């Protein structure tokens, strides 16, 4: 049925299935809104009496207009298909929420106050629910409750106490209600009224507060006996932390004689509100640490090429949250390990020690965005806040800003004026330029010449669209400096790098990305000590600045300060949470003697590369590095397989050819290694200083061909 159009509703996806039929998410093509369609079971649709009764009662339910009641928009028919058009709800039922345990008192009171208010509105119109239970109450990620199936529970056959079966009593959508939540009069087959719903609400409150049923039994008969003849166990015996007044309210709701219960939802509501005020007046404070791990959004478009946008959106939300001083935000490198990994927020929170996890998804179709964001409490695995944004691409920064502000509000943090200004700041006013910047950053991270060229093309287009886009200018400077350093010693690259960086610094001098670009320019120019100083200063200001540790280690080794690089090793690895294999590749060069420490780092690098390739199997550079690590372990066949795969992916890439030479050296195939190195030189790999320090290439250092390509005199001149 998915993809079909029924009447004017385009069916999008299946939401669930039960005794009342199948529920789908659909788009109302006339009004442009998302709705839920509940299709009636075929056997019900064939019964004229049941169908007429259903339609009549559905119309009654559609007359209810209350924020705590799921809205019924229409009852429709197309040929033999009969269905209800309903509000599309986000969240979980209270029955699903109970799997995480009883509710805290504050949340419990918020929830039942909303339910009581909705019941008051329904009862005022003479409508009794008759099947109130946790499974029939939705709670949104923002804590808003919605009662579902109002008036629809009367569609089955007349009540017959002699014909009760477990299946009929507990089946989804039955008219009789679930036994454990029935009122005594309902169990006896007497007429129901508003007070019957209040008894059911009392039974719900009992379970929400204690995690146990007020009236339990192995069979319907035993449950009915408990409802009719036995008192529920005192709630505070099961949960001693509950207020005595809450226990009194629930006990009054569960009176067997309806005349002794609350006589109206309004009376109940007054007591609940009074208790809530008293509870809040005790001055409780939330002392939990406000630490948030921003997980990578799920790419719902399904297109691999859209992952750059998913990554960029996630990282920018992380950056926005980092502007709020009272929130400890886990670094990009830390959460990168959990990208596309099947784990619950609670599991991730326990592993990271995060109090909260921000999770969600993004779908992009043309210029339209749908972003779902959800802040999950890792102690309960239950959402503290959630929102869905259906916006245009031009609104992307407003969404990022709003998400950060809503999270702050959910954590009860008052933003300072400075933080409000920081959140309101936008990197660019042009959404196309922003998209190009994210794409360029994704290319840059792949670290091959072809990808650097692609990055430069997209970034230069971005600054044409927005000449004041400081981040894009800084990244252009970075790319040009790396191209000069690795591939092309033409001075125009350094000149372009310097011009772009000066422009970025003029626009936004305090950006850590500007200082990182400055350090790269100094490194490319052979000013290794100065580059190391700037990189270290950048880290002191912003330890999460991408690439800063990598560059610092690189500069220290190039400057001959290998002892400092070694001392920095674990700090640098920890800064990227051990997930970015590039940091290992660099650090290993601080251990030319190939000792046990080198072997340990090499093994950890191999694991990091393997993990990276599970997410990015197209990364030729990672494949060739993995080849070298397999060769070190004597896994010759696997080493050659990875080397072959890398060269098929990028046959003329200088980085691949250089590391292919490293692999052949590890396999003692020096002739092939020298040939690969010659091809790397021809493809543009000209970093003399690094090549002469690379311990992988030690077997080639004494050869005439190596000296011709990478002369010692030139390396010495560059260090001066």
C-alpha cells in the first residue's frame, strides 16, 4: 500500500498494526499536512451495523477539540476501504514508557494533570472513553500527552459477561477495555459514566507511580475478583518515595463504589494541581551534570552523497551547543566513533558518561529539509525534548540555533546575553554557499590530490556566492597550503593560501580555523617551529579544533623535536578518541627505531583504519594505509589485496603511490617500492623532509634513485 494514493492521501509508511487494523503515515495532498490513516479490518467493514455505529461514533470523537486528545479529522471511504484520518502523533505510549520503569513524581503529575484535563473536556460533551489505559495514551518527546481512540472502543458486539475470553478482553481495539484498568461497574456489565474513566485513570496512576498493576491476576476472572472485592496494595509500600497525598488521591479514584470516588475530572484536577504546586515548592534542584553527546544524525535520504551534509549539520549543532557555557559537549572525535553504530542513547551515554544524548535524523529533498532532533535522558532512555522541523534550506541556521536554545531550556539553563548573540551569529547568509562549504570540507578530509582539487572548486564557488564567508576562506587557505606542501611547490599556492587566510582573519580573527590555516601555511613554508607554536596555541584555546593535534605532531616531527611528539602521543590520540587513524600514521614517525611502542601504535592504527573503512569503504587512502599495516604483521596476501584495491580506486594518486612504496618496503620488495615511489614523485609527492624521516622507507634511503628524487641537501635547506 505504501506509495499508493487513497482518496487524496498519499501513503508514506506503515506505523503499526493491531486488532483495529493497520495504521499508516500519509500526506494529505490537498492540505499538505502529514496525517495517520487507520484502515478498518475487512471483516468489520462488511458488517453494516458495526460500520454505521463506527462512523457515528467517529464523528462524535472528531467533535472533540482539545490539545490532550488525538484529533480525528475525517472518516473516509474509497471503494471497499474504510479508514479514519487522524492526527499523526510523535512519541511513545505510556505502556512503552513504563518499560523504562515508574515515572518520577514530577513527570507523573505533569502527565496525569494533562490526562485529567482532556477527560474533563470529553466528559463535558457526554463522551466516555471506556478503555483508558497506558497503551491508549501517547506522550510526546516534549512531555505532551494525547489520549487516543476516543469513542472508538464501542464498536464491538454488546457486552456479554458470559462470553468473556482472555483474547477478547485483552485484544487491541476491543470495546470492553483491558481487564486490569476496568472499573468495577464495567466488570459487572453495568452502564459506564465519567466516573468509570476516573477509576481507570486511578489504575493507570498506580502503575505509573509503582511500576505494578493495582489489580493483577493470571486470568480475567482473578483480575475481576481483585477489582470487585480486593483493595490495591498501598502504593508507598512499593515506592516509599511517593507523597502521601498522591497515595490518597489514587485511593479515592479506586473506590469500588463510584459514589465515593471523585465525582468529576474537574475535582480530581484541582487536587492534582494543588499537589503539584506543593511538590514544586519543596525547592528541588537538578544537580545532574549537564553533559551532552551530539550523535551524528541519521541520513534518511539514503543517498551516500548526502552524508557530507548529515555530517556537517551534526557538527554545526555540536558547535552551537559548545557556545553555552553550562553545557559540557563531547567532542566531534568522541562521538564520531558512534556514527551509524546500532546502539541506544542509554548505552552510548553509559559508555561516554553523558547525562544526555542528542540524536535524530535529517532528510533533504531539493531545497526542503526535514530534521528530527531528540534529547534523550540516558538514565531512563526517555526523551526530555524533541522536535521535528520541516523547513527550507535557507532556514538551516535558524534550526541549528533553535535546537541549541530548546536544549538549553530543557536543561533549565538561562542563556546569557553573550550566549544569545553567539547562537544568533551565522557563518553565512547564503544556504547554497553553506552547502558547498560542507561539501568542500568533506572532500578535504579525504586527503588526496583529486579531493583537494574538488574541495577547492566547491569552496571557491562558496566565497563567490558569499565573499564574507570566513570559514570558507580559512579552509581554502588550508587546502592551498597542503597542496603546496605535498604536491606542487609553485609559489602561487602559498600566495593563494596567504591571501585567503588574511581575508578570513579580517572577517573573523578569533576563529580557531583561521589559526589552524595559519599554522598550515607556516608548516608548508618549512617554518616548523612557528607552525608548532601556533598549533599549540590553537589547541589551548579550543582543544576540539579539527586537525590541530595532527598538525602539531606533524610540525614537531618535521622540526626534529621527536621527543616532544612522543610525549604528546596519547594526548593527541585521546583528543580524537582513538578513532581518526591519521593521528596514528603521523605519530608512528616519531618512533624510527621500530620498538614495542611503535608496534603497539601500529596495531591500534590498523584497528582504527578497519573501523573507518566500515563506514567509508571507498576511501583509497585508508585502504593503502591498511595495506602497510597488514604487511608489518606479515599478512602478505591481505596487504597486497588492500594495495591492489587502493590503486584500482585511485591509480594515479600520489598519496596512494607513496604509501604503496611503504607497503612494498615492509614486504622486502624494494624494486617495486622504488618504482612506486618514482611514480609518486611524478604524481607530485615532493615532501623531501618527510620522505627522509619516514621509517617505512628506510630500505630505500641509501639508494641513488631515492637520493636523486629526494636529495638530502634539499631537506637540510628546507629545515634552515
